[in-house]
C-alpha cells in the first residue's frame, strides 16, 4: 500500500511540475489567475478594448478592435500594473504577449497567451527570426520549381527544402503570402504549393488570381528539366497529377515523395480509407485500389474524415 501511495504522490507531483510555466516557453493564463516565474509574480487582469476604423487596400471600410492585456507584475518586491502591447522588460526578463491584439468585436479576454524570456533567450529568438527571414528571402529568388526527388541522385530541390522549413514556422502563411507578392514565378509556385498544404481543399480562393498567368517557369521532374506556362503549373499544383493516379500506386509510392504531393488532409484520408476497407472487406479494397485517387477523394473524403 505504501508503495502504491508513494507512486501516486510521485505521479501527482510530476503532473504539477509539468504544468508549471517555464522561461522561454509560451503558456496560457486565465483572467484573475497568478503565476510565479523566474522571480516575477504575474496576475492577469484581463483586457481593455479599443476601437479603430479605416479603409483596406481596395478602399473598403473596416472596423478593428484591439485588446490591451493588463497585468499586475511583482518584481523585486514592487508591484505595478502594466498594459502590455509590445514586450516589457523587468530586469533580465522580458514579458511578451502572444495572443492576438487585433480581435473581433466581443472577443473574449478570459485567457491570455504569453511568454517570459531571459535576455539570452530573447537574443536567440531574434537570431531565429533573422534566419527565418533569410529562408524566405532565399526562396523568393529561386528559379526552379520541383517538389519531388530530382536528378540521378534523387535529391530534394533547394526550393522544396526551403519551403518545408518555412512551413514549420509559426507564421508560415504570412511568409508564403509575402512570397506570392514579391517572389520569382518559381517562388510563387512554391508559395501556392505550400498554401495548398496549409488550407487543403479550401485554398481555391488563393489560387484564383494565378490561374490566368502565362509567364514561363522552369521546372524539373525526375531527371528531366523543362519549361511551361505558369497557369499550367498552377493547374497541377491545385489538382496534382496524383489525382489521376490509381489509389494503390499512390499508396505504394515512397513515403517522402507522397508527402511532397499530398496535403495533410489527403494523407489522412488515404490512410483511413485503406485501414477501413482492409479491416472490413478485401474485395472492396481491391476495387478502390484501381480508382483514380482524386475521384475517390472527392467521393468519400467528407464521409471518411468525419468518422
């Protein structure tokens, strides 16, 4: 019994310790809640809303609501109230709000997400941001589009490598939309490819302005390099060739190449459809294996993904 009680104590202690915020790691705090971290005592008081109006790039009027997140901060024995918009320093520590400050009307301020960083962590973060910007800059200037192994050595193209690094960033969508505006034609293709992976079947609106561009782009597939019209490449990115492939051919494709082609939603669908039919009916599995993947996806995706 003592051993069991001791084990439960260790488990509870580890869970409480795990839940404690850590320097340099984002955490959430509820309105009225207090946390202590690195010598700071932080009590979240909620947000104060502000309102502004203006016009967007098309001249359409809009209204914006802001939240100024308020805290009681105790540091070196002194307590002061801080409205945090930009990062605020307390000795060697910096408090930064991560929650969006541009919000919709009646947005709840019950929970705030923030991070407390040391000076060194702040320097490291700035270095990472600079490296991320360099990756965006490099991708913006590429002059070859290829999203599958290329050459005799089956290498990953520089563009795909950079695009995947940017996809892992917190603000990947903003980065790719910037590349869409400022990048080379080949870079724009990578941006569209990445945004399709982010938004899946909901990316159609993003593609709309690019379906009519006829600029020449340089591409590579396997060991073959070629040029084609931008809008032809867009068609393939939006409705890739694997939509015409037999489902079994996509299933047996090398994993890395398949992941370069599929959105996360399509990959989940492919796995679920095979698991479902393999467990229930081998004959049905054989039948669907010969159906073009795109046809199968359009017909059954909504039903399968909801299960």
